């Protein structure tokens, strides 16, 4: 069974994440959406909400599993027998950041990271921008799955 882990904070999940996940689906038997728990980080959405958003968004996709993990992503991959990490690249900043993480992860574990370049029209979307717009009362619905929009209405 070919399994990939898509790790992230998903605070909240955006249509940018959904795009990368959907494009990864034909390549794998299973994709584990893995919310990394970092107790030093402050989140806008609770862990329960972030889990619910992922589960609801992919409720009709049997290849998707939603989990949480603590510690290193490669350790989680090993526990889950996942040989691949799935990530998205929006711009050169993402590339530089992801390059060193991907290379380190491979050295440590042999887990390969597979990157998709963001689809055209989606590279402006980030969880950070969504959170800023929410805080300032703006329209963010076009950047997130319906379940996230419904939550704040
Ligand atoms: P992290 O907390 O690790 O930054 P995120 O939830 O912000 O996690 O993002 C997880 C992954 O999704 C990253 O690989 C990021 O580059 C990718 N991603 C986020 N938004 C987009 C987008 N609009 N297009 C493509 N990839 C994206």
C-alpha cells in the first residue's frame, strides 16, 4: 500500500490545501492528513475544529484519513508505514523553506517529499491570510472549504 502524509497546521484548511490533496490522490492508495500538535504555537481554531474541518471536507473520499501527531513528521511517517510526504509550493519562499526540510527528512529517514506547484489562481491563498481577513471582518469564503465558512457565520 502506497501511503503519503500531508502534514500541516491547517489553521484553517484552505482551498490551496484541498487543491494539493486532490492532485495527490491519484498517486497514492492512502493520504493521511496529519495535524502536527505544537504546544508552543497559538492557533485561531481549536484542534477539534481543525480536525472536524478536514474530516468534513473529505468525508466522501475513502483514501483520506485524518490524524494528529506530536514530534517529528518522519517518525510519524515511519509509524504509519508512509514512504512519502506531500507538500505544496506557492512561491520561492516556500521552495527555500521546504527544500531544507525535505532534504533533512530524506537524510534522516529515506522518506521522500513530493511537491506540487500550486494551481494557477491559488498561490495567493494561505491560512495566515485567511486568519487576518477573519480577524478584520473581511470576506474569506472564496479561500476556504464550505465547512470553514459555515463555522464562522
Ligand atoms: P505549516 O504549518 O506546516 O506551514 P500549512 O497548513 O500552512 O502548514 O501548510 C501545509 C502545506 O500546504 C505546505 O506545504 C504549504 O506549502 C501548502 N500550502 C498551503 N497553502 C497552499 C496553496 N495556496 N497552494 C499550494 N500549497 C499550499
